């Protein structure tokens, strides 16, 4: 069992990652968003083990964060990977 302060700290860390993922999904290549999504998912698994099964607030937090990460995962999957700019070769005469 962990205390409430540790649970809140872990929750805040995940929420920060969620906001970073949302921003990076719009502005940056998919690899960065995917990396943050993986980190947030691992943190969520840790948070699940910290949660007290009889605490309704903690259970709701877990459900909400899981839902947000699932939605962001779908959004990140839709983002195209960064494209490389290819220049046309000049014909040699």
C-alpha cells in the first residue's frame, strides 16, 4: 500500500505526459509522441498497482487516465510519420 501523496504525484506525472502527448501529436513526428505514450502507459501500470481497490476516487482516476491514453493512442497512430523531403534530380546533359 502506498500513501495518497505518492498516488497524487504519480497521477500528476501521467497527466503532464498526457498534455505533452496531445501537443506533440499535433506538432511533432509520431516517434516522439509514441515514446511519451509508452512512458505514460508504463506509469499508469505503476499507478494501478498503487491504487487502493476500495478507494472510489483512485479507481475513477485510473479509468479516466486509461481512457485518455487510449484516445491519445488512436490519435498518435493517425499522425503520419515525418516525411523526408526529396528533391528532384536535375537531368544531366
